[in-house]
C-alpha cells in the first residue's frame, strides 16, 4: 500500500511489515519495520487506515493491527484470528476497507470474513460468508469494493463472485460469473468505471467484465498470453488508461492499454534478468507518480519500473533483501 510518501510492504518470508520513504519515488529509503512470526507469519497484504496498518497473515491465520503513527518504530496493537469467536482466516490473502469495515479473503478456508475496524485497539468480528453451490468462494484470493458491492476472485471455483454489502453484517449473494475455460484460476480483480478487469492464473488471460449492472456481469473482451506476457498472472493494477500486470511465471511486468474495454491491447513488457531487473515471480504492485513498484517473491526484491512512457518502461533500480 502507498499512503503519502510511504510505501508499506508485506514481506512474506520475513514475517514483517517493511516501511519505506518514497519522497524520491525512484530511490526508496528504509524507514522502519515490524517483525513477528506469531502475528505476521506469511504476511500477504497490508491496508493503511489512518495511523494503523491492518495486515493479513496467511500462516498465522490472523489480521493484525500495527500502529504506524511513528513509521520509524511501528508497534503491535492487537490481532483477530481463528481463536476469536467463529472467525476462520486460514490462508488470509487480501484485505479491502470500506466504511469502517475490513473484508478479508481467506484462500484456504474459502471465506470472506468481515471485521469492524472502527476501534483499532479492539477490532470486532462481524460475520463470515462461506462458500456454497451458490456463493463461489473456493480459493478466494482477491477483493475489490465498489459502493455496495464486493467483488471476489475465487481461483479454485474459476469465478468472479459478487456480494451485496449494503448491510456489512449480512453480505448477500448478488451474482457470480463462472467459466472453467476463460476464468480458469481467477486470481486478481481490479475495477475502473463500469468494468471489472480480471486476470486468470490458468487461463493466462485478462478479461474485461461489464459490471454496470452487478446482477448481470458480462464478459466484453479477452486478452490472452501470446505477444503479451500473461503466463500465470498474479496481480493487476489500474492507472488511467493502463493496466499493469504482474506475471508470475513470465517473470515480467506486462503493460496493457485498457482505454477501450472492448479491445485491450499489449503495449510493452519488461522481464527479469537477475541483475538490473529483479522480477522473479512477481506478486505485488503499487504505483506513485511514474514509478511502479513490483514485489518479486523469488528475487526477494522490490523492483522499480519507470512508466512515464508506458510503451518504453525503464528500470531505474531495485532494492534487495538485507538484514
């Protein structure tokens, strides 16, 4: 997550929240970090709400709250997890926030958990949405929220599930789009206007889905792996007319022009070279100004990509793991 001049990084293998100053976007500088295996084991995502970071931990099966009012010395506040009420956060993968509520996709328990975050010192469990033959949440990995709807990419169900969250305490099934061919391994979703853009891990593609009526989502276009580098895409970030896609097995950042949702087209791509470009198994994306930050799992690195000209991305540098 990026807030102001700070970049917040979920470091899975370090069980840590890393904070960097990006006042100069091309040259991030370490500010502080918080590490805890009990609370942040397999940390996967971070969402900043005011002076607090809410982080999901895949292996700890928790959402933890970290006080970041002093970024140089972030401090642990509390956690909520499997031992709290009936909450199940096995494989907690992604967090979104809307109107004092945190929604968590748990990949292993196949659930969406809802947490009231109005009091950071004492977040409370609200409810859980389980998978069913109607509600497709098997392998829920990615969330986006728009108004009264929550959009869920469910990788095992090969589906985009849409939940109505008008009442956060009682999310209800609105509709779902499922296709074992075009949505095979539905993995990450991002929204712009009346379109949901979905990357699908096993279909190796990018889909544009019309959600102007969330009760009747419709596929409007598909861009497949080919000239594009979409071999097991893992993350998508939208910015104006462009989609930036982390392609896990292509070891690449793919750039797509999405100005026309009916005809997205490949603009450029940049691949790992294990030297000036560290993009082995990219999983995370963030952007500030002209710089895209790519979190590369197997490179243990943050790679900066300058996309001032999206047709000619340039790598100004990278930051490698250190003690």
